[in-house]
């Protein structure tokens, strides 16, 4: 019999990731009051983004960001933050970004039709961020599908994706992990309410996820570029300085499904697009990526 003083060694079975997905958002998930319906309130848009890279490039990200900032003329190139850049520097950053081996995803949710909506089931489970989790779910459905399909084409032995969140003090990432575990259980039992897409659990392991500070993560800073560029292209309310040039320049890296970004690399909510009741300037970026707005 072994001595009880000996420590039991538990093997580390956490899989090594083949991909890393950095996630950030622009706007907020508030629904109680939503602009422009309400003169003051939450943002009209929540734009959630993901930048996906092979894990083997993780050590190169800091160099990529420093090069973008240096080339654009930033004197202290240590922290890429979209809102701090003038337009001419944003243009340089985006033009450099699309030269790198990454894929981008954006889930753009126009919240006017959700104003005042309450998810009673989520509230009963004490979930205070159900709308954020819902939008993240839609984003991860696309990200995990891409990783699953891409790994299969590359005949990769490893295909897991590590999820890294740009940390916000308003979010509980423990709640997010619990929500994802619930979805996984429901998927196994065939009880998912949304059936068109699903999170590809074959490439996800909840232990491969963590929040990081924006300043400490070059990948999170790249995700900020995507989320903020599309937010700037969609939001026409002050204080946003509307400009869709930069979101258009990102097209070479936006993920495609069957040759199209619609509903995949660029996903607009609600569906169909006409439900969003967008103005002409807001429609431009989505029409650029192939959306049609029928009367």
C-alpha cells in the first residue's frame, strides 16, 4: 500500500490549441433603453469580433502590431487602440493587418428591435449578461465551424481553438463558460432551440479560454481593430465619426463560406436584414459585403 503522504499526480490532459481566436467588442449589450429610439441609452450597435490565427503564429503577433504602429508613425508603438488613431493612421494599420495570415469575423447586432426585451429564463438563472452570451454564441458558431473545416483541409492532428477575450470589467467570463457548458449539454441531448448552426464542440475545450487585458495582448488589439472598424462603419450617431472605409479595407481577411462573407465572416443581426431598419449609410457596409435589403 502506498503511503498516504504521497501526492497524487493528475495528468495534464488539456489539449494544445491549433488555433487562437481573440475576441473583442465595440458598443455595449444594454437593452433597457436603446439609441436612437431613446435620446439617451445603450448603443444602437453591438459589434463583436474575432481574429483567428494558427497557434504557431502566437509569438509573432507583438511584432506585427509594433510594425503597424511604427509604420503609421506612432511614436510609442506598444499599444494599438483604434479610437486613439487618426484616420490616416487607421488606414496604414488596416492595410498592414490584411497582409498577415489571419481570418476575421464580425457579428454586428443592431439592437433597436431588442429594446426592452427581457429573457425571463436567463433572469431566473441569475444571468445578467444573457444578450452578450447570445451574441458570443452566434460568433463562436462561425469561428468554430471555420476552425473545424480548416483543420480538416490541413489534415491537422490538433484542431482545438483557444478563446482569448479582451477583458471587460462588466463581463463575467465564468458565466460565459457556464453558458457554453449548458449549450454543450443541450447539443448532446438534441435540445438546442437554434438549429441552423451550432458551435462545433469538436474544436472547443472550456479550459482553453481566458480573459486578458487589452494592453497586454497584441491579439486582443487586432480584434479591437475589427470590432471598432465595423462599429465605425455601422454607427451613424454621435459621438461616432461614421466612416466605412476601414471596414471595407478589411475584406481580404474576412472569412467566407461558399465564397461569400454574408452571414459568416460578416454576420448582421437581426435576420432578415430588413428587420434592422437601417438607414442608407448604415446599409452601405453590409451591401459592400453582399447583403441585399429588400423593401
